[in-house]
C-alpha cells in the first residue's frame, strides 16, 4: 500500500512526457519573454516533481537525482519530437527547479522547528 504514494509522481512524470511531445511553436510570447516563459515552466515542472517524489518517501538526495535523470531522459525524448529539440541547458533549468524546491523544504522545516513566528 505504501507504493500508492508514488502515483502522483508517476502521473506528473507522464504529464511532463506529454508536454514534451507537443510542439511549442505558436505557444506563448516571443523573443526574450518566450525564453522566460518556457524556462519558468521548466523550473515549476521539476520543483513539483521533486516535491511529489519527497511525498512518496524518497530522500532529498535521491529525489534530486531522480528528478535530474528524468530531466535528461525528457530532453532525449524531445530530440526525437518534431518541432522540439533536446538541450542540455534545459536539464540545468530542470535541476534548478528541483533544487529550489529542496531549499524551500529546508527553509520551511527550519522555520517550523524554530520558536519564531
């Protein structure tokens, strides 16, 4: 029964896979703002993935590792999708999103343990 906690992370990974299968031409703004828009999505997607992996009971270290391995596999997948391109740089944005979620958890756990309100 404890494996049911992995279900949200697996569903989220499938959702990321689906999004990676859709060409992005014509979506979002153009130029600099397009870059910001799509890189923000990378940060958010992988922050959520990290949190869902933690919810499943995986340690911080392994949640970061699994998030990054999935990011690499996702970029490899995009390499074969028409209208998409797999880029190493995007894996760094993905890892940054997961790492920011890790920092968020650290900060909230420290704050909840302190007596400062």
